[in-house]
C-alpha cells in the first residue's frame, strides 16, 4: 500500500475516522498553486508549462478601493495565458445603464494539468513529497507549491420585502458583509461571477438545460430538465448523469429517484452557490424588472450585494412591484493572498 498523510480532528482517531472527520488527508485532490499573475492589458503571456494548467480567474473590479471578484475572462493553452479585460456596471438604472472597464485581472495557475505534458522543477533543501511520478502534478503533496488553507466558513444572507420603484422606476441595493480583517484580498469561494443578472442567468440556464420531452436511450447530464407529460408539463431535473431507460423514467421507473428530482425553481429565493457554473448569454431574454448579485472581496470584507432594478411605466404597461427576495451564500475564506504576484515554478 502506498504511503499517505492523514490528520484527524480533535477527539477522533485518524486511523479509523470517516473522511468528514479528518482535518487532512492526502487521499484527496490537493491542487497545487504554482503562480499568481496580475494583468492590466490583454497581452498574452507564456505560463512556463508545456501543457494547459488548471487555473482560476479573478477580476480586479477597481484598484482604489481594491475590489476583486471571480470571472471567466481568460483562457489558456499549452503555452500561454490569454487574458481579457471586461467591464462592470456602475449605474444599474434602466434609463441610464453605465459601465466601466475593470482595472485588472488576476490569474491563479496550478501546476495541476488539464492536458498531457510534464513539468518538474529542481528541488533544493527539505521538502515534503507524497506520491511519485514524472511530473510535479503527479504528487498528492508537493510542499514546493502553495495550497488553499481555510480561514473561515459561514453564510451571508439578504432577505428583503417588496420593492416599489414607482412610476419612474428605481434601484434598491442591499448588502451583507463578513469582516475577515486580513488586511489583503483573500482567495474565497464559491467561485461565482462577480456580477450576475439573476433573470438573464435563469432565463438562459433554462433554455440551455431543457431537453424537453423525456425519451429512452438518451444521455442526460446533471441539471438538465425534462418533462414526461405534454399536458401537465411537470419538469424533472437530472441529479445523476445516466443513459435513460424505462427503469429510470421520471415517476414510473423503479429507480427514477436515483436519477431525477421534481424540478421546482423559486427565482425569488436564490442560493448563490448554485450559480457557480458559467452561463454565456446569447439573447432571447429581456426582463423588465431585474435583480443583480454582486459578490466580491476587499482587503477587510467579503461582500454580497443584491441590486434590484425596477422598470418605470412604459408603453409595455405600468410598472410592476418587485416581490420579496432572498439570496444566500455559504462562503469559505482562505488564508491565501489573492492580490500579490508569486511564482513558485522557479527552483
């Protein structure tokens, strides 16, 4: 049996504890941070590996005050990082929507690979290695690289009543914060986009994931939805990727509950962690009233804001009162500093 490192929580036996009761185990994937790089332009940069590495992308919304949130404005290949500077909304009013370019982009590169290749730096001095292989990403633990270290977990909740913007429309912003007081912008999770239009996200998400009428012999992926009765149109959401058959048909198959849940979507009660997957909006959704979620970190706070934008009276009809809304996020703040360049690929 190959060697491994484990450590249990206080009061538990490391040799017999369930994984949930371990403080650390090298049995589980431990991504290794190799480099953090800031970009202020869209100039491509050699990343130093001969394969496409795993990576995270953080948007520097503003530099003063420093605000950083997650995004998807970057790509990598076997040799380079290709950054893209985008814009964020500064005025959400329907009649006067304004944007401004982000001040920068931070890319967190892992030594862990997305494509085939190898990378091995020369090691000097004492170092901890668990596992073996031709490349540094083969090691379960490689203390020559950084890893994510949990500082604090918790939940932020915004729960507000109805909003009447009046005949001229209006904007209401409500904010919840956690004071981490680290003095720098930390890595934090979930990795949802900094700015999400709830209405566009769900509108496109439903179009993207809808597979319409269920049928046998199809491969269904998690989060895809189907219906089995064209009259009731009751929807079911896939909870396990599978090939459909009579045994897992929603409601009637003997094993259907292992693959499907009845789909109910309350758009006025949003769990932000579920919006972590990327959705590209191609059109086809044009809401009158709209809600935005802003999720980011500063040097002292983790911030969740909900911006409700009420449309005015128009040729489409009188204004509509926005219903009560709630948004929550289960967060993790890490000790790792996000707003500082490092390069651990150098021997």
